[in-house]
C-alpha cells in the first residue's frame, strides 16, 4: 500500500505525519480553517499528530453565530453534524476573506482546511481566489470528503440555492487522509460518504461492487482499503480528463437527479446529506439505465436491494417532484438547459452525455417513489 501520486500533488494515506511536516516546513504563515465540529473533535489530535508549530486559526461559526459549542466539554457522547451545505455560500466566504485579511494572509501563506466537504470546498475556493491564489492543503475529516473531494481539484460554493454554481479547478499542494477522524461522524454522515464509494464501484469496478454487495454494515476499522480503492478509481478518470470535458462526466452518475433532490430539500429547509441524495439519484439513474439499455428487472433489483441496506428512502411528493424537474434544468452540467445523464451500459461500464425526455425522467422519480 502506497500513497497516491497525482500530477501536481500526492494523497497521503500512510506516513501522513512525517509527510505533513516535510510539506509545510517552509511556510511562515500557516492558517487552519475549521468548522465547530472539527474544532471540537479533530483539532487537538491534528495538532498532536502533526506536531504543527506556530499557526493561526479560523473557525466558521455555527448557525447561532458561535465559534464554540455547548458540547465542547469532556465526556459528551453526542456527535455534532459537520458544517452544513447551507453555509457553503458567498456570505461565509466573505467571513473567511475578512479573517484572512485580519491574520495577514498573503500569497506566501498556507491554508489548511480541516473539516468535511463544505470546509474543504469553501476553504480551497477562498485560498484559490484570495490575492489571486495561495497554497492550501486539504485535511478531510469525513468519508465523503476523503473519497469524493480528494481527487479532481473541484472547488466551489452554492449560489441562489444552486449547488456549486460558482467555482473553479485548483489543486491543493497535498491531501492527508486519516481514518480515525471518521469516529466522530454520525452514522448518516458515514453512510453519506459511503454512497460515493458505491458510485465508484457501479461505474468502474465490478469487483468492488461485488464486495459491497456482500457487506451488511459499515465498520470504520475496515474502511481504509475501500477509501484507497475509491480514490484510485477516481484518480484514473480525473487524470484522463482533468477539466471534465469528456470521460470524467461518468463521475456524475447519480448526481443529476441526486443534486436536484438535494437542492429541493435544502431550499425547503429539509435535512438531507449529499451522499443520501446521490444514493437516491443512483436508484433513479439505474432505472433510467435499465430502460435505456434494456436491463432485466432482476438486474435492477440487485442494485436496489444493495442500496436499501445502507440508505433510507426520502419522501418525494408531487410538489417536490415538480421542483426537482425545475432544478434539473439549472444543473451546471447542462447544455442549453438540456439535462445530461451518465448511464450504466452494465455495472462497471458507463456511457455519458445522454439526453432524455422529461417523461422518462418522471418515470425514474416515480419508480423511486413506488419501489424503493
């Protein structure tokens, strides 16, 4: 088992701490960005393990505007949610920019993003745009951020209720994966990250899918090999298409309808994790694959049965369905507002840039409503 080398940086899954010290030794102004949860559960261990020297911190406030929590005390067994998708906006970026100014950040500084996907996405976006860009490191503390955000250099924030509408491609100088941080995750956040592993298996690795089929529960101590396989799968795709102009689009499997559901729930003030929405999207887009390529009902049921073991069903009433159809037309992957799908020719083999009429999309949503 080795660390994963990409063109411009490495993903460190082993010997993280010595590599971290080597990578950060020449920076004079190091700033650690966190949310309330990573401050409470991860920051102390991060400091001890890395042996990080002098540095400054920024903590994204919680929904009450606090940078600390009542749960910041010894013996608390309740697990906090990570920084929510609702915080991933230009208002929070403005807060981060102001703090970077206060802390004297310049183009020779280093920002370390310690947190889940929202922290890593927003922190990377702010680092890449502040003073036209300075270096940043990703230290993802959630399974979703480790397997999804660790490859590809996508950074962005939501705007006017649309996910990741504003963003850019920019690679970090390094990414560090530490599986012990996953202990702090609520169960549904762990499952949310697992959805991306399932996606990578369905689109590119039948052997990994067979392994997932046999699983009955998620165990953190068994997660690192799955994380490594998932990152390697995504690396293989991203390296062939770094700016998502071709084959990388297969990574959008489950995301067209998944993002539409997620955006609808967020706009209504309802709770749904990104991976939960993607899991629902994978059910719907597997159904579209079945109809498009003529797969059997048994083929479809195998996928649905496996997903049911890990992901709950989300309610989609008629109003939510209508809003989903509107949101699909605003997806940033569209061309002339025409929804584009990645569909499975078979498990492990996907075709992209497939356009479908609205009635077929409605059928897939209704399949989820009635059969999942």
